[in-house]
C-alpha cells in the first residue's frame, strides 16, 4: 500500500478506553487505511482502493455482534449494475 498524496493531512480518532480507531480525510470524511495494533494489522476500507487487490481478506471479524439483517448474504441475488 502506498499513498499518492495527502498523507500528512490524515486525521485519526481513537475511541477512548477501546482499541477502535478510525482514520479519515478531514476534507471529505472518507475512511482511509491505517496501521493498527502496534503494526500487527492493516485496516483498509474497500472504498479507499483504486486498483485490484492481489490478496484476499484473511478474516471476517465481529460476526458474533453483527446485525441480524446482515445474515444470509450468500443467498442474495448479485446484480452487476443498477437494478431495473
């Protein structure tokens, strides 16, 4: 992962008393990649990528606390563009 520009403007917020941290653009609030857990984990929001990945995710995390409506996505129809 490499930055094209704007690295020096990134803002990061850590929720006090937790390990939750979010990095974002101060101009548009877009979620941005960050290195967390003392360098042990790279968090990369999918919307921040501008090219194909040459690796796959290694885990789906926090499944025990996911919303009930998010279960069963494997059965949902996939549509390449907008419906209709």
